[in-house]
C-alpha cells in the first residue's frame, strides 16, 4: 500500500480523531484492563447489557466513535476533540502551549474536556449527576482519551494537518493503521492463551493488532513502563478543578491536570512527536514551503503551483513508524490510561475482594 500526501489542491473535511479502527482498538485495550467490578457499572450507564453468557455484558468499542458519528449534530463539541497552541508550528516550532497559550476559547479543548467529563462521572458516582449526563460523559471520555493519543490532535497547525494544503491528518487517521494491519505477523491471527484478552475481542480485522500490542508490548517490551503511563507527578498536581455541567462539557477551571488524571502531562511527549517525525520536515522546505501563500484564505482564482504527491511510504517516514511500533505504543498508552480512569471512577475494590474470597 502506497501512502502519499497530497501537497495541495485537495480539501479534506475535518476529521475529529483516529479513524474508527483506532478508537475501537484503544477502547478494546482499555476493556481488557478493566477491574472486574467496573464493566457492569459501565453497562448500566450505557443502558445496555448483553444476555449472551459467552460474551462480555457490553463493550466499549462500539461507543468509542459515538462522538465522531454525531459530531454534525453536536457542532459545539468540535473544539473538544483537539488542542492547539498559538505559537506551535511543527516541524519548525513545537511548544505546548508556549507563552501565548492555547488557541480558541478558554479551556474548551480536549485536555479540559477529559477533565470535565471525568468530573461529571465522578459526580454521578456520588449521586449528584443524572444518568443521562453520565451516559453522554462516558461516551465522550472514551473518545477524548483516544483523541489525546493522536499526535496531530495536539497541534493547531493547518488544523492538525487536515487543511487544503495537506492530508497528513487523513493518513494518520486511517492509512497508517491500514498499512500496519497488513503487516501484522500471521501468528497473531490465532487466539493467545490469555482468556481476559480473547474474551474481549470482537472478531474484528484488527484483533491481530491488539494481540501483538498485548503480547509483544504491554506484557513484554513495555511491561516495566506501563505503571509509569498512569503516573501524574505530584509536582505537577493541583487540586481537582471545580466544574460546571454545560452543554459543551467544557471546564470553567484553568487547571487541566490533577493528582489522578493529568491529560496535559500525558500529552506532552505525544505532542513532541509532531516535531520529531510526524510532521515531515520536507513540507517546510522547497518546493512545498511555497504553498503557504496558497492557503484556504487565498484568492481562489490565484494560480497554484502543481507539485508531485508527497511520498510517505519511505524508510524515513513509514519505516521509522513501523520499526519503532509508534502506533502500537500510542494505542497501548491510550487503552491503559482510559482503563486507569475508569477503574479509578468505578472500581469497587471491597466488593471484588469479597467475590474473589468466595470463589476460593
């Protein structure tokens, strides 16, 4: 599969996240790592419980794309899928956020969105938030955590690479994942001896990808790193911000991190990838750097230079991503962190311990 980047002349509609497969993979990895007492609570919130004893009572994957599927009905939610700093311009400049702060309305971005929907779910646990609010907040949380782990959702340049000048965002949404799936070793077509993993798979085309992420990554190469993915350093921690319930699920607080959930801290190394390799430096060099003058605000009658397609299927770009398992690790981190938030919100440790003792 050849991956090419259209350098100009093609308008790609705004896409607010990984493609459906990316979000579903992250959600499935999260479900594999849920505390035993958590999934029944989630099923209650989603108002769905399967009667099939051979499958989980409900799944996170089908609702992971809800926020994108209904985005045209919820246009107010669009800014909550991403965050962009005013001074950020990869590959030339990477700041997160820099001296001038974030672009857009104050605290209406994916960082604040994660914090606010988490707070709404915590309020539901305490009995001060409605079931309808909890259901919508849960669907947003599952989606927003996925968005947080897509590097181009963390830069505002050219609308995260999704402008009239490039379709870099589109490549990361789907093409890179599709190419990755074509290169999964055949041995991962078959079940692994991990019941908690296999029970939560859905017979999807990406099952082999999840098996590889689990077997080679989470249980092997990154085993010692996984606990660190959930850490919110105490020196970065602040008291949990106060939130208000709003139709936009946006925070009224300036804080986006606390001692338990810290999307800004988690996002910093992901954002740095934009300058390291995600945004090709060649797009800021001749001849492609000249297309800046032909952006969406330019006179449509102005002749535009005709440039060849920008090639992504190279050892320097795709080869680096594949060799270093970049997509594997981003989705693993997203799944582990989503599970961590859900376990913190809903796990009943005392009840689960009692059930375990009874089984023994």
